[in-house]
């Protein structure tokens, strides 16, 4: 189970890194940043500014851990509780330019918010500049999972629930697409997380196999053609 969780974090991060670097957009907002290390991975190829959004206590904890570890973490911190939505004005106050496109990473977070809040979040960001990109993951609702996905989900949901972080939002791809499209996002990709893992990886595994449980989405604001 822990190996599958590690693989999931690597797969989504790799998907996000590749998309971010391909796009060449120089404003990056990491929402629900936690201990995300995107900046540390891409620092020599990403020429721009970054904002980290999370609960105030989590940002302070992150700052302390990174400082104690001697790891540079050049980003603006924006404290926000996503249960109240995300007002782009908060980003603006921290130096973000709402008139220029940005890449918003929202990974490993949507499942911890009630569905109405997820829907509100994508709508709150719809006022960002034309060409802005949203990359996020969501958990499939039970009837869309395969057997491996269902088994893993039961184990993780029990553990996350006991740790005080229950999964609150699981959704069908058609609903996720509706939330995005009604807020003006054009969906370029909505794919199984396992599909971004190279096939050779699975061939070498005895305990891990692809499962249908988590989806990765790449959407942009009012741009139908994937930027090249
Ligand atoms: C599983 S971690 C994901 C961290 C990172 N994005 C990644 O991909 O590894 C979930 C993060 O979402 C944040 N989060 C959960 N609920 C939140 C809320 N209501 N407001 C702000 N952040 C929240 C948590 O504090 C945590 O840092």
C-alpha cells in the first residue's frame, strides 16, 4: 500500500513537472502545497516565481522543516483555508500578477474537500488570465473504479479517515468535466494516473499494478488548443 502511495505521488508530480516545463509559463501557484517539492525539482529549468497556498500552520511547519534541512524554498507563502474558496486577491497581495497566465497545481488535495468546495475552487480561479492552466487529480467515485482501485481505496480511506483526513470528494469524470466547463476551463486531458507510468515499469513489478482510482487533469482557461 505504501509503495502504491509513493508511486501515485511520483506519477502525479512527474505529470505536473513535464506539463509545467513544456508550457514555459512563469507564474506557478501550488495549492495545498504541504511538503510539495516541485520547486526543488525544477529550479534549474523553471524561470519564474512561485506561490505556495496552504493552511497557515502547514506553511509554518513546512518553513521550519525546510530551514532545518537546509533546503532552499524560494516561494511566496499565501495562507488560506480552501473551505472558504481561494480569492485570487490573496495571491495578488503576495505579488501575483492576475493579468498574466499562471500554472495552478492542485495535487493530492481535491479529495479532502467537500464536492461543493471543489466546484467552487475551480470557479474561483476562472477569473485568472486567459491561458492559465490547472493541473489536478481527483478520486473516481466507487462505480468507476476497478477491483484493484477499490481495494486500495478502502485501505487508504480507512487510514486517512483515522488520521483525521477523510476522503470527502470522489467524482465521476463527467461531473468533474462539468464543474470545469461551467467555470470556463477547457479540458485537454483527463486520464488514469496509471497511464502516465511507463509500461516497462509495470513489467518489472510483482506487487504493483495499474489501477483505476485516480485521474489526472490538465485544463486551461478559454484556450482550446494545447499550448506547444
Ligand atoms: C496530501 S497533501 C498534498 C501535498 C502536495 N500538494 C503533494 O502533491 O504532495 C494535502 C495538502 O492539502 C492541504 N489542505 C487540505 N485541506 C485544506 C484546506 N481546507 N485549505 C488549505 N489547504 C488544505 C493540506 O494541508 C496538505 O498540505
